[in-house]
């Protein structure tokens, strides 16, 4: 009973702290001020099913795109592949591999590609009539990210990681590329399954795009994202991040607060339930969003003497757009 009271008080304090942060979302909205918008698309079925409230409750190679510090949980070798049929007939594919190097930490590689699909070409005309300006030709474009991360566990509670990545964006005959990096921390308090995490993503110089009439390239910032997250085990444990053997049931509650340079502050909430460490159910909600607020999903954890495979699924609901489905397969060796 005493432990339950302590956990209840902890949850209430967390909700109050993050709700105060989320109230800032009522302020000025800075949308449309950055380029490389694909960097804000959630990658990985587990994280998106949790409403992207994940940086304090994510582990393994999937963490490379959210909090590179959590990649330190890899015990030997992991690889992960994700597919997402995005909005507007666009497709997102991603993959990552991570390997634990003794004395150094975990080294991981990742890639993300977004294909715009075929876009019909049209002529620009000044006529006010209903002239069909399509030429019958098509053009395309896409985004690419290729990254390298190094994550190290400094104590049995603290991990720190850094992620360097090459970014490229193309549209028709135009393109731009640059380098960026992310940093992250993960801390296990050791008290009642409470975990804390922080990450900062997309530190980079400005992207340079089309020339102006003065022959000067237009410059745009990247979406700079600062995340503060916490996770608490309401039921079961111990923490999976450090390889512990969980109880028959585990229920975790997660909060992520996000500050960015191109939008008002946001708050994400997610819950995850594991049964016998074999099956998982997840749900999440993203506050201060116009679309894609509610999400849900699940997982199957299959382990034999030869292979350890996790299959994740996520569903994100949209009011005026088609729902988005994500699938992720992770293999551990």
C-alpha cells in the first residue's frame, strides 16, 4: 500500500509538471519556418504507437532516431527494419544496425528514406481560363538520412549518446545536403521504475535552397527538437533497458515534452502493457496537434535458442487524412 501511494504521488507530480509545460502550446505557433520536414515524422512502430512519448522508455537500435543514449542497451548485436506508407502515397523505409564494442560502447548505423512518388508536371500559365496545364510528364523527389551513433553506459544508471547524420533533400532538378547531429541522455533513478531522459536533435547549419534574383541561395533552418521525457512502471518491472527479467505483467506510463523552433510546445502521453514479456499493447495521445493525435499498437516478442525477433505494429488516426500504419521488425543476436 505504501509503495502504491508513492507511485501515485509520483505520477501526479509528473502529470502536473508536464501539463504546465504543455500549456505553453497555446502561444505563438511558428509553423512553416524550417526545411527537411521529414525529420519530424515518427519512425518505428513502437515509438509511434506510444504517441511518440518514448525517449525514456525505448531501448535497442530503434532508439537511434529518438534518443541515441538508449542505444547503449544493446547487449550484442541488433538490427531493425521499418516500413510506413505515409500520407499522399509517399513511402518511408528505414533500417538500423547496432553492435556492442567492448570498452567503447555501442556503435550503430541507420538510414531513413522518404520517396515522394510520381508527381504530375504542369506548366505555369497566366490565363484565367480552365486550361489543363499538365504536360503528361512526371517528376519526383525524396529525402535521405544516413547516420552513425555512439552510445555508452557510464554507470549502471546513466547513458549518453551522440548521433551524427548526413541529410539530403531532392525535388525535381534541385537538391541540398548538409550534416547534422543529435545528443541524448538516459538516467534510471533506481526508484520505483522511474526513468528520465533528454534529447536534442538536428543541430546543423542552415540548408541552402533556390537562388534568388540576386543570385543568393535561400537559407532555412532545420527543425530543432528538444525533448524531455519520463517513464514510470505502474506495474511490474524491473527496467527492460538494463536487461532485467520482467514480471508476468508490466505497465508503464510515459510523458514527453517537446520544444521546437518551428512550432508551439507539445506534450505526448503513452502507455504500454506487457504480458509474460510475449505480447504488448500500446496507446498514446499527442496534445496540441491538428492531426494524428491518437495512436495504438501492439507487439509480439518471439525468442528461441537461435533467434530473438520482435514484431511491432502501430496505427495513427487522422481526422481528415487516411490513417497511417507502421510495421517494424527487430532481430537480436
